[in-house]
């Protein structure tokens, strides 16, 4: 229809974006909409090209959010993960706090000469994924 009405550029864009998911439409995504899609579990790896592939060289806030969401979980990227992953992170942090309190770890994380793991840096980044169910 776009070709029939003389809109060749639109027709080419429609063909090029045929396999895109909503998160891949970086040129039209606001940061708020990208955040909403990320928090509701939109995949970074589905579609052709994927949102992550498009964001790799993309400019703007939406592309930056997608690149941050692709990194391992961290407190800085927590808000970009789906609800299930955020809940898992909260549960694990609370569990660590309980362990800390039960074993009376000192401020350096030591008890009886045994060093505690830097839980966030060493464990949570591997335990929390975007696909957590």
C-alpha cells in the first residue's frame, strides 16, 4: 500500500523492520517506554535484528537503557530487570542479611577468620538473569 501511494521510503522501512520486536524500534521509543518494556520482560535477543544488536550502535536513551539491561545484574541495573528477577535479587539480599546477622560478621565480612564473599559482586550478578522465572 505504501508503494502504491508513492511512499517508497516508508515501504522500505516496513520491509526492513518486519522482524523487529517493539523494543527494537529505537528511533521512536521514549526512555519511559523502553524502561516499561524492559521491566515487563521484553527480550533483548528476539527479533531480526535483535533489540540488543540495534542498540549496540544506536544513540539515545532507549539504546543506552538496552545496553545497560544486557549487562550482568548489579544494583545500578536492578531497575531494568523484570519483576521476577528483581524479586529474586531482593530475596537473595535478604537471605544474605540474615546470614550476616546470624553469624555476627564484622564490618569487613569476617567471622572466625573466614572472609565472607562480596555477595553482590561475586554471586548476585550470576544468580540474577533477565530470564529468571
